[in-house]
C-alpha cells in the first residue's frame, strides 16, 4: 500500500476536489470523524469546511494547515469498503491523526480504486501536530499494515508498472472512447499541470488531445471540453467526444480546479526543482537533441517539443513521471525556454559532445573528464560551477571563461 502525503493551505480546495467526485458518482464517502454527515452519501463541501474550522482557531501560525493523503493498495488487493475504511482509520491512528477531524473518500473514477483523506495539521489550540519524519513514519505504518492484513507489498514504482498508461489504439478492434476516457481520468488523478497547454502536452504522450469549446446556450455562456484520439504525429482521428460523455471529472470545471490544485502543490512542495536539476544535467551532457530526450527518459522525464513549419522549437514541456509534474520549460528558468533550447541544439556546437579537458588535482596525474558530470544532484544548472572556485574548481572556472571567449569570437567571425 502506497501513501502519498501532501501539505497545503486550501481546505476548501481539498474538500471540493474530493467532494465533487462523490457528488458526481465517481467516488464514495467511506468515513468521517468529528464532521457532520447526513447519511445521504453526498458531501456538503461548504458545511464540511465550517465543521473543520470549528476545531481550529481563527489565527494559526502554521501556513500549511491542511493534510491530504492518498492511500493506494496494490492492484491485486481487492478490498471491500469496510476493509478500506478500517485500513484508513488504523493508518490515521498510528500516524497521530486519529483524533483529528477528517473525511475518508474512495475514488472510483479509474480502475485502480484508492482512498483520499483530508484532515488538518493543527489541534483545537492551534498547535501544530508532529510532522517530523512523517513520510518515513508513514512508510513504516503501511508496511506493518500490509503484513498484519496479508496485503501485497507495493511501492510507487510497482504502481506505475502494474497500471501503465498506454497509447490509444485507433484500430477497429479498439474501443476508442473507453481508451480516451481511461487516459483522461488517469492523468487528471495522477499528474499536476497548470495550463491547458501543459495538460494537452501530457495527453499527447498517449495519443489524446483536448480542445476547449465555447458558446452560448439559452443566453448563457457555455464552456466545455472535447477530447479526441490522435495518430502518432498528433493529427486528430476518428470521432471526438464531449467531456460530458466521459465524465464530469475531466470536464471544464474539473480541469480548472486541477490547475489551481497543481499550482499550490508545485509551489508548496517545490516540485519543479527536482525536474530542473535533471533537465540541467542532461543539457550539460549533450548538444544532441535525440540524446537529450533519451537521457531524460532514462531518468523518468519525457519532453514534448512543439515546432514551427521550419522545424524551429517554439515550445517545450517536461513531464516528470517521478513527481507527476508537467512543466513548460520557461517555468524552470530562462535557460530552459524554447529559444534557449533551440540555440543549445544548433549553436555553436550542435551535434558534438561537451569538450573534454584535463586538470591536475593535488599533484595527481592529469584526469580527463567531461565538462560537467551527469548528476541529478548537481546544483550549478547549465554552468560548469555552482559556487566556490578553489583548487581544481578554479581551473575549471578559467576553462569556462576561455571557452566563452572562443564561442564569442566564433560568432563574430560567422557574422562578418
């Protein structure tokens, strides 16, 4: 059983995200604690928010006062609602949230049913609960629960392997509508994206695209979504499907809510930094675009390029499957924008590897190495150095300055 824990500031956002799934028939409310439940099976989001706030002072020092947990059993564990509720309550008791107000939701919008839990990080006096080593403690608890109840051991990598997203098969034998629906619902539940362009780039990995539909109905403005299957070149094929035929969880309002939720999660958890380091390390290793794509894919990151008719890059979106983040290159920094990537792959040394150089360290024999080691943890971005330039690093800094001078002279010479 895999537990994913996130901290946030928006109580209403977490409640609305889960409550609307229940109210739209794509989930169930399994358990409540210290929160009003009228027994109808529906969720009054506004009333639930008021109940939560009754257990919190108006002024609390903790910024991230909301905790949102998803519990994901192994796909081979077929559990009843009663068993899932028992697991959720015991998990919260052991984590230290058993006396907190909370709601437990079961999501049924994708084939792998899983739980979402919304609670708060402060007690009635406004004191922050113990969050020290919470991810480590959570992992220990899920392992103990697996052993206690005879569940299959699971981790994040297994979930990705056991529940792969596949490209839509548009052959006559494939149920295109069902495939498009499965892809859209799965990426909505598992990824974070902040714009329609990022959402579209993510869907394109699985031969799906989406367009906004706007118009007037009975004098009122209408906003909708239309999904289509595509071929491997991105051209739409077959009959498009309105979001209403797939489910409200992938409709216009749901997508807009996902934008806001994603923005908060990426900001508060600083998720973009992980992707930025990986992309920077890959760029530092090669000037070849195909090799760059391969290096990223080996690290669990896909990149979707958009090109002009002349073949120039005008957009790049990075999909980090490790963190579930979809990020336009410009969000990572100017050096990852479309223009910067275009120049990197064309000027001045396109198609050549980084230049090797030789240095002597502490009297040892010269050591030939690449200009930048391929290391995700390397903090210097695209440059050769990240800070202190003493000893061997000083020589590397000198080499970098010399390399820049050569490039500048070459560019001037090309312009004459």
